C-alpha cells in the first residue's frame, strides 16, 4: 500500500503576527496545505533552537518559524534574536551535512493572510521535493 | 616593537626563576601553575604560596589535566581574588577563561596572566606510566624547529591560535632556537611591564611574529585538512554522524570537561529533556525500536548549538571520552564555521559580545523575506 507522501511540517508561529496572519488566511478561505502543524508561541524569540532540532530528529520533514517583520516585533526585539538563532542552527546543520533546507524562517504580519498561504505552500512544495526526512527511519539516534 | 624580558638561562630555568622572583618580592601572593605530583611525570595545576613548593613547579610541561580557564573561573565565581595571583596558562585556557568572564562566571582582576607560544599538549591517555617523559625530547626538538610534534592532541596539531591574545606576558617558545640558553618573556601590557620591574634579566625589543610562526600556522592549516580526511569528517552527513556517535555512552564527560559548559544544571541532564515512559512507548510504537539511553545525537548537536560560538578547541572533550569519539575535532569544526559566520573569535577581546546575546537590526537581510 503506497500512501502519497504528505510531508509533516512543524510551524512555530508567533501569536501577534504569524498566527493571526494564519488565522486571517483561514477566515479568507485561502488554500493552505494541510502539511503544516501550527504551534503558537508568544514570540518568535521564544523559539528555542532545540525545539527545532528535536522536531527534526523526531522525524519532522520540515520546520518553519514565522514571526513579525524586523522592527515590528510585539516585544520590540524578539524576532532579532530569533533571526540570529535561526542562522546559527542552520549553519550547524550545514556544517554537519544535515539537510538545512528543511529549516525555514519567514516574516508574516497579522494582515498578510495571502503571504502566509504562499509561504506555506512554497515551503510545503520544497519539502515534498526533498522527500521524507531520513531521521524517520533511524532508531539509533 | 614589543618589550621583552631576556633572562640568560634556559627557558625552563628562566621562567622558574621569574616565578620565584614574583613570589619572593611579594609582588604576587600566589602562583597558579602545573606542579609535579610524583616522579612518574604526573602533574596537576596548583596554587602555590610557598617558595618550597615552587621548586616542584613545571609551568611548561605539555599536559593539560584540566582546562585551567575552568579552574580560574571556579576561584573567582563570586568575586575577584583578594590578592594578586600569577597564573601560567596556555593560550586556549586564557581564551576559555575570557569566554567564561563574559558569561559572568569569573573575574580577571588581580590575575597576572602569563602565557606562552604554544606547541601543544599530549593527550591524557598517553600520559600514563611515564610515557610523556620519554616523548619530551622529541617534543622539544619539533617545537624548536617550528614543526608540529606528532603524538600531541589532534586539536593542538591543527590550532592556529597558538599566540595568546590576552596575556600580560608571553614566554616565547615556538620556533625559538635558543631556548636552552635564553628565556624571553614578552611584556604585552602595562601590567606585565610593572610586574617585570626589577626582575633578573635585561629589557630588549623583539618581534613576536616571525616568518617561521606564519609558516607553522600554514602547516597546521594543512594538518587540519589531513586529519579531517583521516577521521572521515571532512564531508559529514547524517549517516556518518550516526556512525561516529554510535559508540557514545551518554556519560557527558565531554560536557563536564568543557570549560564553556559551565551550567550547574545542564539542560540535557534536567527534567526538560528527560525521557518519560510515555515517550519511550511512543517511539517504540512509531519506529519499532529505540536506542537506550535515547537522545545521543540530540545531546551532541544541542551542545554544539549552546557552546559552539565559544569553542576554543582546547581538546579536553576528546581526551576524556572513554570511547575515543573525535568530539573535539567535530565540535571545533562547527565552532569554526559559526565563529566565521558571526565574525567572532572567542577569547580575543573581552569587550566583544557573545553572538548569542546580541544582534544588529540590519543583518542577514535575506533571511525571512
């Protein structure tokens, strides 16, 4: 029995911008792939890089963090720290030969319903092309 | 041109004389350095306050039983030492001390930091039954010639930061041909100059950086590529990582020996990442198997994320690993690429903020758009 590969993407969405934007996309009946499982956090700066790492090693095909645009963070500076943490984690992945393309960070504001739909669709397509996460098969992690 | 205190004795005798002068004159109340603990060559770091004990000091002995930066941080965790202490440390130990001071884990005040141009140290596993004593003559020969001594820690063989950045004084050893007749101590700071006043010896002017030093840096760069290939880590990928860390026992000795890993309660030993029976069951159901104890790769990659930006490549982690995983080579490789990306060199400048705790409003502009 061959199930069509529907990727599992974990999304960390900041409450004030990204999550609200996602909600707007939903209310506007825009097409958003079902592969994204949203986790609401108060700020993208709350996202511990270890969450992303655990999701990846746990078998998530893709992990995306979405927050307010730089300069518009509800808590002033959180998204700047999120940006630094993201590039740090991506660089660690890249140096270790892990698939850093499976990680993404995107700025989506509360009014950008269409942008949320577009970013999620594009990321989901990218993850589909990359195939399932090899960590899913590994027991000896 | 830098000022140098030139003592007309062999470098080992010269530095011991200088340390004796510092203690005798009352300029310092204690000397922190390596001391012989038995005749077999066992050494350990000691804080010496009596001249008699100073006779057993071996500051230049090529062994690092513990990263001294970690020890100095333990001394000054709550407040600076009340009296001045002269500490003889290797360049990476000073760098790790500074990284700890940046994290409010110590104070540099009241230390006279003496370092050396470093030719590396032997792995702790080779320092049993007097083995290091036998290897010493070959070790000193290669250092004189400006070569990489074989048998030293792999991270020492590949270290490009063997000239100390924040030392008050630097003992010039690497590629110096006359170390059996002369002891040259570079006085890098005003503090260094003050402490060297009235010391036995002459003040001259010499350059630290020579062609041979640049050549040695290049030799070590080449050795780095060679060792990466030999260990099979020059091009890592998921399956290779699993294989390399498959031997890991999760003893966390690497983390305990690491100077940067100062957290009294490490995340990876706390309840946050504890595996409860329900998680065991969940994984068993999903994958049909689970490694026990779980979370090996998560611990190592997580530790890289936490301390990579400050990794000074001292090599303690590899030394203490009971199953010979090349931890230090992998961690310093990741550390190097992180430090390059953030244009940050750990331990170089006490004023430079750790990349984790700061940001610029305009940077990495392509991310997120």
